[in-house]
């Protein structure tokens, strides 16, 4: 649905600060995924009963970034 909404009025949406923030947060979240797969998740077989601190931090950052993406997406209609 996002693509359909974007294509309906792309010239207006591209200038929207909430949309620009959403794209920035998506890019940051994708970088975070790359860091996760290159770092803590590479050694997941060696984890014990609890995930290491680096994996927990990465998971928290991921949650914050994706929640920010959702919030920014909702704000597109109001900004």
C-alpha cells in the first residue's frame, strides 16, 4: 500500500519531512541489520542460555528504529 500511496502524489510526498525521516530510519535499520549479521549473529551457535550484550543492544536499536519508521509513516498524512 505504501507504494500506491507514494505513487498517487509522489512530488508532494518526497518533500514531506516525515517521509524523509522515514526513509532515513529505514536506511539506518538496514545498516543495523548488516551490523547484526556481521557481528553477534555470526556466532549464534556459541550463545549459551542468554544472548550476549552486543546482540541485546542490537535488538533494542532495531526495535527503536522500526518503531520510528512506523511513527514517521503515520505522520506523513499530517505534516
